[in-house]
């Protein structure tokens, strides 16, 4: 809640809970997590991932799909056959900064 007040452009964002939980699991204190998250969101511009409509996430999904079509065409062809878009998987990755799907040592 304090973070959404500290970065008013965002409001409440579900994906941030997963990132904060990761830092809590590392025994960081509340104020350390607050300032680290604020640093990531404001100084490193991760807040752009969470604005309404998620335009930055849509751009990242598009860029990744183009990359995959060029370098992993078999994967994209297979997903197309299944009727799946790559964004089905990647949106959560981007919004949670991979903290939801990867093990803690890989994320840190």
C-alpha cells in the first residue's frame, strides 16, 4: 500500500506483490524493500510496465515475438498450431520480472 502511495502514477498493481514477496523471503526490512522497489519503478523506469493498458508490456511481447519468429521459428509455428500467442506466457514474466516463474537464485 505504501508503495502505491509513493508512486502515485501506479496505484495498486498485482504483479508487484510477487516481487515484494521475493525480497521479504530474503529477510530485507520493510523500509529497504520500499526504497528498492521505488528505485526500480522510478529510477529504472519499471513503472512503465504497469501503467493502464500495459503498453510497455505489449511492446515487449511484440519485440519478443518478432525475435522468436526470426530465431526460433519452429517454436512460434508450434504455438501458432496450438492457437497460442507468445504473450500468453510472457506477460506474466514481464509484469513480475520473472519472480513468479523462476527460482529465487535465478532472479536475484
